C-alpha cells in the first residue's frame, strides 16, 4: 500500500522521541512534524536523517483506513494505548 495523497497523519498523530532535523528533542503527539511539507509529504523520506520510528511506520489498511481522519483516529488511539503510565 502507498501513502494517501495529502494525508500526513503519521507525521502528526504519534509522538516521536528521537531527534528529527529541526526538532532535536523529537515531537509530542498531535504536533505536526517540521519535516512535513505543505503537500503533507515527508521532506526527509528515504534520507538517513529520517528517524527509524518513521521508517518503521508503513502504510496499511488497518492504520490508514478510508481517510486522513480515520488514520489520525487510529494513530491517536495507538499513541494512547502505548503511552507510559
């Protein structure tokens, strides 16, 4: 499966604890990554500076659903379910 055009849910919903160019402390959940372009595509996709977490997130029917809103909801629920207590 390929990423949905103009989505960017995976670059907004989850927290990322590793450094990202422009966000050396990572990013909190629900915050748009600075590497997410106006077209909602990752500017560092396929580059070595892309965090391993991001490279590990692969689009799937379950995660992406039928819309950006569904993807955000699924990723937000996953974030909450895996957050430290």
